[in-house]
């Protein structure tokens, strides 16, 4: 799995195919998608164009997708994964993650897809499906060649340890919110100890949340003095510094951009090294600010409590 990938969250449908194609053309080989993003068909079209033009071979790409909360029951999980593959136009995912450790009431894809968090009446409806049932379905996807690797997203340490008690195929990757306002050292240490690779999302902290109005009053990391100072020292952008803060420690990142220049700039973020002092200075911005917390939607979803 490459250390710098392209994230598909909030990439609009009308731009997605071209954006994915251009990302691959620019050198991206890791694409991070999800059923919930609602743009899998368009992302697949971008991939198909790149393959048809011979820019890459399928085996050179690492494509990740995620299972949504309404498909946690064993049979629903397998049907959903196959639906997602068909939307992408792929035979397999390189990595398939359980998006959240939250089971919501099943919504038939023919009724609404992606189903999102709420039912037809705007309510959150929970479903009593244990995580081990969902994990078993993902293991069977590996057996059937539909997923090369499986993993967890938005999972806390207790759940990771629980999965390891029954997993026939252990999680290869853990994807978590990770940025200087939420440095997550304990779970990083645990993942390293267990040999689980980590992908950090929302690398720019509140940047992607301003347009959603859910930045929780936090200031931009791009405007923090320490980040600006370090970016000037290396003649790099604040975005590149924030990405390198993660990748230099072996954490994969999946930033998204609809701007081609920034897309290229993000991919080039591994072209320099930060000193340990600089890494520590950025880490010192930590205030344990979690921007993507389902408990903000419904207190019954307090998976990080």
C-alpha cells in the first residue's frame, strides 16, 4: 500500500471520473473510496479510462473501499461488497474496510444507495449485528478473491483486541482520523505492536470540515505558526508539511483535492524529511480534537467514549 493516496470523500460525482483519471496520470496508485461517498461508479470510470489508455495496469493500483453501517449482517455485507465492486467495475478490492463499528438497520440498495446515517424519517435506527458476524463475511470475501486484504476503520483499541481473539484473517490496516490536533499516540503504538498498518484521514484537520460547518471552532492548521515556520524552512507548503508529519512515521495518508496543482503537490510530499524536533513541534499542537465523531449525530453512537 503506497504511503500517499488519493481520498475520494467529498469528490463530487460530476468531477470524480476526471479527477481519478488525472490523479492516476499524476502518479497516484492508492485510491481510497467508500460506499458512503456515493461516487464509486464515477471513480471506477476514471480507473477504467486509465487502464484502457495503458497508464497503469490493475495490479499497480491499490484500491480501498469500505462497507457501510447498514450492511453489517453477514449476507448483506457480502451482497454490498459485490455491488460496490460492480459499481467500480472491478474484480477485487485491494483493501476492504468496515467503515464504522456501528450496525444500522438494513436499507435495500434499490430503495436508497448510499443509505447514509438516517432512515426515511430522519432517524438513526440501530441493528443488533455483532462485529464478529461482519468480520466473518469479510474473511469470506478474501476466500473468494473479492478482497485481497481486510481491515477496520474508526475502531478503538478494545475492539481491535477483541477482533484478534476470533479473527481467522487478521486486520491488515486500521484507518483512523489523524492530524496534529488529534495525534492518537496510544492507538498508533498498539497498531505498530500488532503489525497493523495505519492510514490517517483528515490529515489537514478541520480544513475539510469548514464547508460542512463541523470544524468545532478550530483554527486552520495551515495558519499555525509552527506549521508555517517549518514549511518556510523546507520551502514546502503547509499541506506538504502536514502530510510528511504522518508519512515519515510510516502512516499512510489519503488527502483529496479537486485542484490538479494541489493534487500533484500532495503526492510530492515525500520529497523532504522533517527533523525529530520539527515532528515533535507539530505533534505538540494536539488537543484531542475529534472532528468525525458519530456521537455528534446520536449519543448512542459514542464509539470513542
